[in-house]
C-alpha cells in the first residue's frame, strides 16, 4: 500500500539526487552518466508512486 509519506519522500529523494548531480558534475565529469541513470530510476519510481497514490485516493498529495 502506498502512503502519502512515501509519495512525499520519493519527491524529496529526487530533489536531493538532482542537487547531488549539480554538485558532483562540477568536480567529477566521469559520474554524469551514472548519476543521470540513478536520477532516471528515482524519477520513474516517484512517478509510479504518484500514479498508484492517485488511483487509490483520487488526490495528488
């Protein structure tokens, strides 16, 4: 079962990963591909949680 906290937590993790990508790419250009793949997985997971939550409750948050 998806909870509201899980949906919000997923969004926060995506934002943290985006911030990490911003700071990591300034110093290490080799990590851009790896960080991009991680962010894509996190965004996909967050979208899945949002869709499941919306189907269960009819609410965005």
